[in-house]
């Protein structure tokens, strides 16, 4: 039922999203650049608003009331747009931002609570949730185009309002079902010693920080990859002696179809594996590796002629296949792990932090897009591949610690056994010592300085204009190799220190 709520909400939003700019031009007389800017600001504020919305859900309103209120505010916002008047336009956008800010964190926490303490059940719940969201995406976009062409703006926004109202009604029914089943516990059942520690929240910060890279790369499907499909990809592909035309729109929709096709297969395999051979953190690492492989493939396509000419669309299809696999691994499993590790009194805030990473990632994607015409395509895609690999490094280095924290939150029934084996599972010698706190030791700074020394020395030689040009060229090559070898290590530990500092400020 909660997945149906998410599907209805995504249906309503995607019915509006592709048609918002034409509506703003036609009915509100906004210039195209202004309409695009307004849409980008509304989306960014909707994601960033998850932080204050999560705080309100945790501290003031409660998750149930916040989620229901968010769904009702979204229905009211679409109904105001359906009036097709100038006066309610800006208040409707404000209601939309507030509605999404309350709805998104609350619904994810409700799904986590409905699945209980079983880690595999929680992951399956979020996989079903992501499948429902993608179905809502596809059907909502089709409805929005049909409604505008056949009936006009009132039907488009009226249908979105009805879908949001339906999501609020189904949400109300699902909440009463949760209450009758006794499944709506107040957050995950965590041992008090774990809930009071900073380690869980530091892990949440780490996951949300590296998720910025996921959102940055996911945004490329509608930006750089769409441009590459239009300008640098052959529009014809031959399959079994039949020639098919694959335009940018078909290739872009192919990505969504691949995600929808992969999710049921992944759910089937996930349900059959009673004993997990890899942890959730390990699957996230593989997600970033798949992302890096996708953009490495595009780097090869660019070097084979895509920089200045056109290449086969098979390159782009392979990239979309790898990105679809990465999205299935990173999006639902990432938020599942965040809800697992978050302290119960900060669950909605943690989900809000996850979605705030989406706003940051989208902003970075916009900034990186300015380099599209200035860089050759292979350099642009190689940078995305390198960033994706760099995001996998902190997860890989802290994988055992994340597994240890996950094991400690499995429930009070197994808490005694977990604590007994914590010394052998934890990467720290003392389980009461947060491994991230070890970064303050003097040995840490000595090790970091030694690792950074090759980069600093070769970089200073490269910048020295008194040296002859061949010596500076060799220094530049050495500096590049040092950055490739030691850069991810420095990035990972800097990111963990930043996460720990953020915990201190948040506390």
C-alpha cells in the first residue's frame, strides 16, 4: 500500500514536470530561461527541504502526520494550478515545495518501519518502492502529454491533484493497517548503547556524502548523454538484418525501461538468496564501480570517434545498461541502509539528508555541464568515471565498520550475540571507540602527509617556471600518476573527517 502511495505521488509529479515550462510560457507569460530557472529552483528546494521537513517529522509533527500533510499539500498545489489563474501560481509552487519536503522523508521512514528489523525484508521493501516509483514516472509522463493535447491544462493538473488525493487516501488506509498490525514501531529497535553513539550518524553522513556522486552521475542521463545521443551517435542500428532508428528520446526512455526490467529480476534473486554472500555496503561499492565502468565505456566511445564525429549507438546502450544496474544497486539499497543506521529519533532527518545530497548532486551536474563545450568528450566522461571510483573508496575502506554497525542494529534479540562478536567483526580494536575518531591521532596526520608528499613534490616542480620545459613535463606526468594512485585515498579520508565534523555541528 505504501508503494502504491509512492506510485500515485510520482504519477502526479511526472504529469506536471515535462509540461511545466510550456505551461509557464503559455499561461503565465514567463520567458523560457525564467521558466527553466523556476523549475530548477523548485526541484532543488523540494530536495533541500527534506532536512527541515525531516526535523519537523522527528521532533514536532510525527512521521504519520507529516507524510499525510505532505500528500494533502501536494494535492492542494496541483488543484491551484488546475484553476489556470495567475494569482495562485506562486503559492501553488510554495505548497509543492513544502509538500515534497514533508512527504519524501516521512514515506521512506514509514516503509522502513513497516518492514521491521529484518535487513533483507527492508531491502526488498525499498526495491518494491523504487519499482513503484518508476512505474509512476512512466505512466505520469504519458498521461501528462495526453491530457494536455486532448483536454487542456485543467485536465492535466486536475488529474495530478486527483492522483495526489488518492495517495493521501491510500496512505491513510495503510497507516491504519500498520497500527492494527502493531508494525509501526517508533523507529528501528536499537540497543540503547548504539543509539546514543555518534558512529551511526557518522555512517549516515558518509553514505549521504558519497550519494552526491550518485545523483551527479544519474543526472547525466538527461543532460550530457542525451546531447551525445543527439550529436555524436548514429541514429540507426541493425539487429537481425533489420534497421531500427534510435533517436535521443528512444535512448533516454530505454534507460528507464532497463531500470523497470532489472528491478523484478533483482527482487527475484534477492528473495532466493536466504544467506547473503555480500553486505549492503559491498553492493553499494559495486554500484559505484558499475557507474565508473559506464562512463569508462563512453570515454572509449569518445576516443574511437565520438569526440568529433558519430559512433555506433551500441556504445550508449551499453552505458545505459551499466547505469541502470548501478541505479538499482545504489538508489533503493542506499536509502535502505540509511534508514537502518539512522538513530530512531533522527530517521526522517537522515532521509532528508539523503535527498539533500540529490540537490547538491544536481547542482554539481549543472556546474560540470559548463565544461561540456570546453573539454573533449573523453575528458568529460573520464572525469565522471574517476569521481565514481573515488566515491567507492570510502565505502570500501569502511565496509567492515558499516557491516558492524548494521549488525548492532539487528534487534534486541540478537544484541547479546552481536556484542560478544563485535571485537572480531569491528575494524577497531575497542568497540567503544569510533574508528572515525581515530583520525585525530598523530599517526594519522603523519600517514596522510606521507601519502600527499608525492603529489606535493611533483606539483611544485611542475609549477616551477625556472625549470626547463622537459623537466616540467616529466613532473606533470609524475603529478598525474600520483593523483591517480593516492588521490582516492586522500579523498576518502578527507570525506570521513568532514562527515565527522558535520556530526559534531549537528549534535
